[in-house]
C-alpha cells in the first residue's frame, strides 16, 4: 500500500484539522476534573494519527506523548514539534514507565485490532495509569444502523465492531472501576423532529465514548453528582432504541390527538343531529295545525267550489244551446262561420274567467275546424255532381221517389 495512503485517507474522511480541534473542546470540562489538583499531569494518546489531540494539550503546556504506527503521520506530527513514538503500540507500551500517566486516550483505534490484542492493550493501559488516572476510549458506535452497515466500512482497516457492553465487561474484568459508556456525536438529523423515521437512521449517536477510572477515588471524582456538569459538553446523542422510543411516543401522542379530534367531531355531530331532530319535531308540531287549517278550509270551500262548477257547466250548456239554435239558420250560420265573427267571438271569450275561457276556445276551434272540413267536402261533392251524368241521374231518381212518397 502507498506510504501516503492512510494520511490521504484521514485528510479525506476525518476532516479539516481546525474542525477536529474545535470538536475536541467538548472534552475540556472532563479533562479539567481529571487534572484538578494534579501538579504535573501527563497524557498518552495511543493511535494519535495526525496529532490533533496532542497539539491541543501541547498548547496548554501539558506534557503529552503519542504513539502512531503510520510513518507519514508520525513525520507530520514531528514537523509541528509533537512528541510521537513510532511503532507498534503494544510493544511501545512495554517500554513506558508504569503508573506514569494521568490520562490515556484511544481515539478510533481499537476497531482496527482483534479482541485478544484489545484485552492486552487495556491491561497495559491500566498498568501505565497512576492512582488518579483515567482511560478514555472513542470508537464508532455500532448501535447506529448507518455506521454499522455503511460508514464503518469506509476505512478498509476497520476489522472489529466494538460492542459497548462487551467493552465495559472487559474493562471491569481487567480491574477498572465504574466504567461507563456515553453515546456522542449525533448524525445530521439529531435535532430534527423525533416524529421523523429518518432521525432514527441518521440522527442517532455515531460514536461511542467509554470512560474508565483506575481507582474508586478517581471514579468518584468523575461521576459524582456535583462534578457531572462535564456531560453537558459531550454532545450526547440518542441511541437507536431511544430515538425509536421517541418516535413511538410522538406517534402515540399524534394518534391520541387524532382520536381526540375525531371524538370531538363525533360529539359535535351528535349534538347537531339532536338539534335537527328537535327542530323537525318542532316543525311537525307547527305543521300539524297548518294541515288541520288547510283541511278545514277545504271543507269550508267545498260547497262554493261545487257551486262554481255548477254555474260553469250551466253557462257552457247555454252557450252550446245557443250555438245549435243559431246554426239552424243559414244566414246566421254564415255569419257565425265568417272569420270576422270568429275573431270577435274569441276576443269576447278571452274576457271570461280562466276556468271557462280555455275550454270554450278549444270547442270553438274544433267547431270551426269541423265546419271548414264540411264546406270543403260539400264543394268537392258539388263539383263531382256537376261533372257526372250518373250522379245527376241518381239525384233525379231519388227526387222522383221522394215526390211519389209525399203524394
């Protein structure tokens, strides 16, 4: 593999040096408690990489030593005057003085080695810490689905998914006191609505921080209630399960709100239906008296209506009788059949009440239509008679027979 490969890889995926240094400030309150009342604290950073952690504390005048296997990164650290030892960490640790360090840090290194070597590394760290010493480990959080299935494998040298519970068990077995895990560095959606399922995937902790104290005394200083203010700076983030629980709780609250709204709508609808029923009953009660009035009015008007019908029928009969009488006289019938009389008569009929007018006009039209057809047929018969000798013969014969009968 190219000697510059891992340095280029770090530059590409770890990020800008200044950004990393700013991110490390989250540990400041914790470090303040660890080095409190210690005259000459000493730090050891195993797998120091580009040396950001060493640079931070070198500026604060704290003696710090780093261990790094990649030669190009060792040269980079030494170029900025950082104290870095080159080589295999397990071998170098054997040559360092026992109980000589206040703080040992291992940032994103144990996921690169096998479990057996991890146990050896942790045991050596315990030997190198002084009585007030603290071990701080940071590694990718396999609790995150995106980390454990995707981003963990960006680095081809990652070979070991670190189980947080197993790590605590091993630390306790080695002899560390009050070892604790903290889930930190949430994904981009950490502060998004907990009602988003994407937050469960990309808003949970991406890294696991494990803190182990060598003695009960140092553990009490770190984890006592009066000193736990440093936790607020750690950029703590929810685990996948915690994010899922928050999602479920929000979902339950949302469903409860929907149920509450639906119940209120149902209640309002029932109230509206009840009001409508009451209004219908009220209208029925009022309508009953209206129907009684209309029925009584019909009974009261019935004789009058019968009388009007009787008068109407009498007038029509009289009119019919007069027309029949007038029709017996040829001169009157001619006048009646004339168009002038028709127009005058229709005008007069229109002055009658409606119940008489329509039917009378209808009968007049029928009468004149019948008269028109009769005249036309008579004209046709007369024309046929004048042109037919046979017709004249029969007419003469019928006339003679009629004369003989009269005599």
